C-alpha cells in the first residue's frame, strides 16, 4: 500500500522550489548547529551571531515557503485544527512570559527577546511550516538526500573539530556548543542511514556506502559527545523494528536486524573506549546515580511541586527562577527541568500540557499510519522517536527545533487519504 500525497499539488512547475526549501530547512535543523558553530569557532566569531544568522535564515525560508504554498495551493489550508492547537500552545507560553515579566516581577533567565525569538522562530514557525510542507513529501529519495548531505556537513564538522580544538578535547563540543545538540545531530545521521538500510522500497543502489558510513560516523560522534539520550535514540529503531514491524507492515529479516543491532552496540561501546575520556565514561556508566542525573531529578521534583500548587494553569515563568536558584547552589546556571512535559505542567498547568500532549499524540498517530501505508516514511518515524527522546531529557520548550519541525511534518500527514487522494480530517 502506498500513501499517495500528490493530490494537493497542482503543478510540479508551480511548486518546484518548495521541496528544495523543505529539504534545506530539515537539513539545517538537523545538522546546522554543530556545523555553523565550528565555522564560527574557526573564524573567531561569536557563536550567538552564527546561530542567529542560521535560525533567522531558516525562519525566512519557512515564511517564504508558507507564503508560496498559500499563493499557489490555498486548499492545503482546509485542515487547520492541528496548527491552531499548536498556536494556542505557544500563545499560552508567550502570555505567561509577558505576564511574568511585566506584571509578576519575574526576571527571565535569558533576555526576553531570546525567549520570544526561539519560541516563535525556532519552534512555532518550524512546526507550522513542517505541517504545511508535508504536502510536498513526494520525493522518494528524500531520506537518501538528507543522509548524503548530512554526512557531508558532519564530516566537515568533524574535520574542523580535529584541526581545532582537536580530538584531545574530552568530548565533541565547544565552549559555546553544548555536546547534546552535537550528539543528537550524530544520532539523526545514524537513524537516517538505518532507515535506508531497512526500507526495502527504496530506490537506493545496493552499491551505495553512504548509509553505512553515515551510521558508523554517527555512532562514533554519539559516543564522543557523551550524550546519553542520543545513545538511547540510536537503539530505538531496532527496538521499534523488532517489536512492531508486523504492525507497521515492514518486512524485516529478524536475524539481520539482531546482527545489525549488535554490531551497532559493539561500535558504540568500542567508541566509548577509544574516544571518550574516563570522566565521561564514568558519567555514562553511573547514569541515574551520577550528580548530573540526581540534579535533574531534583529539578523535575521542584517543577512538579510547583505544578501541584496550581495544577490547572501552572505557576508561570517563576518556575525558571526557582530552578535557577536551586541550580546556583550547585554552581550551575540552569533554569529548566530538561523535560518538555514537566516544564509544560509547571509553566502552564494541565491546560498547556494537555495541548502539547494532544499535538504530540496526534502527530504520533499520523506518522505511524503513514509508515503502515508506505515504508518510505520510516526515516520520519525514526526522527520522531529521536526528537521525543531528546525533549524528555534535554532542553527547554523553545530550545529544540528538531522536535517542533518533525512534530509538524508528522502531524501534516493527517490530511491525505490513501483511497481517493482527497483531504481527510482526523
């Protein structure tokens, strides 16, 4: 069964630019941060300027793409339930932010404009663009193109890192580049490669080594970054395939899947031994009991306590101040609980958290349905799982663009029927 989503496209010529814009947005969202951070580092430029330029460029591409789709394909805007809900979620976020700043004497942990810029440009706008751009997912080679171009960017990033600061650095990161986004960029590369290997409907030539090189490089960089959530994300596709392949209508060779899984684990463990400093290895081995894990659990506990004080509407941005005060006692400058659901509960209560959960659950249902109809969407399912794992362990609500983009793309698959190529509302 093939999920045909070509019906909303009037003319290939009319939308020739849209798939290219879409792929650039996905590519930069997945791999742009470590690449441009290394470029800025080598040139001696402030990393913040590089990130503002990159994210500003991505935002402009989103705006241009949405405008072009509205101009040429107005009928894609007939199903607006999900976009309106995600707008409602971010409206709550911004209202709580403005109220806390102007009326409740809350001092934001970072400048107010950064909360607004990241929340709007790197989260809300990306999710809306992803939702509408999903109508252009007709290129069956998109997974391979993203893998090939992602490999190119991360290979250059790795070479630049080897030159300066050098591989004697204890982890794959910079003073202004947290190893967590670098590790997840590596995880995305490996997951894209794995999706190609296991997608039997792909048009990829068997002789292509790109997916395999991508998987290996991604695994090595996951280990070198010391990012535990990225390592969990690496394991997730194998678990998904072994447990749910029949439900997803994906034919797999279980022996090959087990062997591939064990080889991936071996490469990961070998990379931990060869490339990771003893301190990072100790942190990974003692996960759940190391100081970092215990501190995060304490921040989650504090957030849930604040949620319990006002379970309907939450405690607003004062939770960031409370966490910041707690973290300062450890000598850390952290202001969020590293969990999107917990932060939503503490910040906006059940109203805000239930909105986010519905948007996520709806997107999850639609990407699973899409994969059942066409295994070409396996890459998107793997990235959806990865991005969900990402935000359950890292980042604040406006700080993980990959989550919001993949969420929007997955949710956007709700509008097409595999029977008559017409719009559907789920």
